[in-house]
């Protein structure tokens, strides 16, 4: 790498060696032939050299920013980063979000920053650290832990644990998930499936199928949804925790930033890029702006993020599972409303979740007593803040057995994800095909019986792939190379108590209504038909006030109008402010 310059006066040329990285080249201000010229010769001017670009020698060079892993950043602190410089064959070999091991030379370079004003303006040298990269090591899947990183003793203990009966292994792993949370056994099993994940696949035509399991927890406040997210953040090998209210589309995917020094644009990966190979926990998922939520559609299904901004066109990997928690629009889940009214999320985003749990705060005396006892015991035996209270039980924090169980679960998850990639057996695949057809047929019959009301959560081929991933993750928990019918049965049970139940709750016939409530709804529909001839348009607010004056409840009017809209008898216009009576075909 050298720079060729030529004197504008005497046409003298010379090659100047360039120091690597940010060193650049020092161009002399005086021509070196000047002392040899005679008294009558024309003298070369000051700063006579100009660069001959076509005769200079170049090498490829790229500037990167190395940032510490998100899971190692202490709470409340900003992640540290340092500039790295790569050249020659290492250029364009690393994409944002990759986890790499670098070998290089630590050095500093000078930044000239002007301070002061007018005649007192002076340049102050600021030294910035950087690493000159000599070698970079990155595996084909940088997010996957190598099996060789586990000791023989660990492998023996993992194999011994997995040699137990399948039911016992699954039960023990489920009990290790968030032991401080009372009950919620099905959610704990779903979280365990999310931690282990299914098997990623690459088809012959190059299409990639994701193996990560996405889970949505939707329901009442104070049902430990955020606690599950915090547990996963602590247990997953790679995890990023974020809140929907404080996350933008660029913060979740990737952003394009302009370098103030060079003026060039560069990419910075967001949460889903930094969590490649791990889990993204998104709390307050319903508080996200719709345009920000749409940005993660591609990342949740194709597990890639396409960028086309400021002349940068690229695709980043986001092979991550999503664990999201959300509340209904009214704050609490209303049993007298359909799922469409309680789940304020688009069908396009709901279909990308493998499991959707509706978590309700049930008012049951025996359950309340059990929860209260469990919560009081947790607080009574928890660690004190530096003051030991006599007779308060265990003041040393988490018990040794619980700490050992958490450490075992984290290492076991890493080993299972690295060493096991199960596939469905022939009998399990046939069983899964039949069950999927049965579920689709059942949902189709329910749709007809409810007057054409579509379910809140559609049952599509994506849900079939979700059951496949769940079966593979259950087999991975047992370190089995093949997912059997037992694993498929458990996956179907989880899918039934979560997504299928959520889909059924959207049907008009699934609402728990008394005889009096059904009669009131029927009376409201008859009043609406009498008040609105076919083709007539009326104000929804005026129509509701008129029906309420007849002694009908406002809830019954809202519910009846929703049911009629689902049957295509009426149509909402002007953003729902006006109602049009339609002819039913």
C-alpha cells in the first residue's frame, strides 16, 4: 500500500509508504530535489506535490464496531464498544449481529477536534483506541454453542438426566422454569419449549425453515407475565429484554447511521439482530405502535431483516425466538366480549406466534388461598437487603438447590441446542397430519355454526409447522434424535390449551352467556332490523342511544352489532361511526 505523488514544478515523482489502519501517509511540503537545483533554476513552490491516483497501490479496508454481548451488559449501563479495522481478504466477511473472536493489535489514532473561536481556535489532539484485526474466527452459525465447550463430566450428567422416562424428564424441566411462580404449568412447559427450540432446516431449493418457538402471553395484569420474561432473559444463553412502549422499528430491527467524521452510512443492529440465536423478550407488546409492530413480521417468520436505506441494501440474520406479553385494550380480559374485542392485534402478527395463552385472573377461593400462601412464603424466605432478621427463615437468598437447578438448566439448554437436532418419525408425522385436518375441520364447522364469524386466531399451515417445532423441542429436551408419537401428543395438548382455545373464544357460540343475555341480544338484533331498512345508513352513536332508551343495555347493543357485522348483515363506515344495513346473500 503506497501513495505516488508528483511535483507540479519539476515533475519529480516519488512513492510514499502508507502506514496501516488510520495512519495514512505524510506528504512532505518541500520537493526533495530543491537543494540540488542551481542558482538560476526555477524553485519549486511550497506544498508542490499532487497525488497520482492511477499509479498508487491500494488494499481493501473496512471499519467495524465491536460491541460487548447484550447478556453481559450490567443493568442500567450502556454496552461498551471499540472500533476495529480489517483489510484485504477479511473485508465484507462479517455482517452486523455476528458473534466473532478477533485477534489483533490494540492501538490509538488521532482525531483533530477544533476548540475555541476566532483567533484563539486551536486543534486539540484526541487519541481514540482501536484494534487492528489480524484474524477473525466465525462459525457457520455464530449463535450456536459448540459441543466441544462442554466437559466430559457435564456431558455424562446431561445424558444421565435424559435417560430417565420421557414424562419424568419433561416434568422436571417444567418445574425448573420460574419456580417462584405458582401454577401456570402449561405456560412453564411452553417457555421450556421456547428455550430449547425445534430444528432449523434448509430445503433443497434454498428455503430456510425456522426452528425457534414464538410464544404470546395475553391477559390480565398481575398474572406473572413479566416474571416469565425476566426468567427467560436470565436463563437463555442469549437474550435481549425490551419494552414495547420504548422500542421503535429501528431499535428492534436495524438502523442506518451517518458517521459524523467520514460522512459514510453504516448499519447498527437492533434487538432482534443482537439476539441472533437466542430469545427476544418484548414486554407491553400491545403498547407498540402498529408501524413498529409490522417491522418484525419478516423477522418472526423468515428470521431475516431486509434493509434498503441510504444506498445500503442487505439482509441480516435474526434467528431468534420471541416471547411477548400483552394486555387487552381495556386492561383486563372481559369474558363477555369476544376474542376479537379482547385481542387488539392483527391476524398477520398473531399467526406468527406458535402458542398464544390467554391468562386470566380467576377469582376462586381455594386458588386464592394457595397463591397467597405461596407468595407470602416467597417473600418470607427471600434474601434480606443487608440486615438479617432473626427468625425470618433463610436470609441467604436463593437456596443452594435452586441455584444449582438454574445453573444446570442453563447449561442443559446450551448442550441440547448444540448436540440435538431431532426429526419427526413416520408414525408421528402421520398422526400429526390427521390431527391437523381434524382441527381445521372442527374450526370450519364452528365458523358455520356461529354464522360465519371468523376466529380471532386463524388455524393455518403456520400452526401445523408450529406443532412440528413443539414436537421437536420436546424431543430435544430428552436428547432424542427422533420425535415420537408421545412428543406429538404433548405438543398437540399444549397447542389445544393455548392457541386452539384462543381461537374458539372468538366464536359467538363460545361465549358464556345466560339465557336472559341471549334473549336480550336477539331482541337488540330485531330492533336494529326494524330501525334500519336494507341499504339505510345511520349514526352508530344515535342508534345505540335510541336502543338504550328502550331499556336495552349498552353492552348488549355493542355485542349484537359486532355479531351482525361478523355475519355481514351490517357494515361499519367512517371509521366505525356510521352503520350500513346490508342484504345478506
